[in-house]
C-alpha cells in the first residue's frame, strides 16, 4: 500500500533573507553617521567587494541613510545564490531591512527624516519597481545599468527608459555617476574571476 504523499505546502511556508555574518560585523564597526555623500557610497562599494571576497552573493550592495545627518540605517548586499531566492537583490534586501529596523513599511512617512538610498549599480527592472513603494526620497547611483551589463554580463531586465524621470515625477530625486569608476572596478573584478552570472535561463 502506497504511503500518502505529503502536501508540498506543508514542507515550506516561510522564507527569510539574512545578511552574512561578516556584513553584520562590518556594520557594527561603522560610525553612526557618515556625513559626506562620497564616503557613504564608498562604504556601499566596499560592501559589494566584500560580498565577492567572502563568496556570499553577487557584486551588489545598497545602503539606506538619513540624507541630512548621514546616520547609517543599514547597508545590505546581494544574497540571491546563497538564499536560493531570485528576488534577494541588494536593493530589496536593504530596503526590507531598513523598514524592519525603523518599524515602518513607508520610509517617507510623516514626521520622518528624508531617507537616502545609495546603490553601487543602477537598479534592475525589479529593484526599480521597489523604490517608489519604499518611501525613500533620494536615490544615489554609481554605475549605470549599461555599465553593469557590459562589465558583468548580468541582464538588468526591461528597465523603464525614462526611469529617472519616472522617479522624479513621484518626488524622488536621483543622482547618477557618484564614484562610478570605483564601483566599476568591483564589477570588472567579478567578471574576471569567473564567478557565476546567474541570469534566469542563463540569459537565453
């Protein structure tokens, strides 16, 4: 007599994305405030490089900061492959952690400081969509989407051709090209290392 088949939904009904131990340790070492924009971006880029070196995800990192004071909320990294979760891009991980830390789904809510979102590469199609939902009011980008695709081979998806204008229409300012060359060097190193470029269907 055949045993009854266990229903697959009873096997896994939750998932979580966590930062690697090294990232938590590095966050604890950071100053509470980073006043200069370039220094904030430099830390985000450093986290993207450390993510490669520790083999804990792709070459992407993002940070949420208070725009005026420079208070660090969190810096997160890409966790797609270790977490077996295609949505665990650095932007999604970081915004989600910031919302948990601050206790709100809306980072642009009333009586809150203006939050700045810093990324080492232009957000892909998925991550672009997450920005207006998050409530952040300022986005700082190092490399363009074309940079990311050319240097690494990742497929950034069908990003809106007027993505900056679309964010600005929604009250979100965008600054591009901050420490572009420093961020590009991480992408070059990732590509030359032969590490996995995990496009769905291998980009086919």
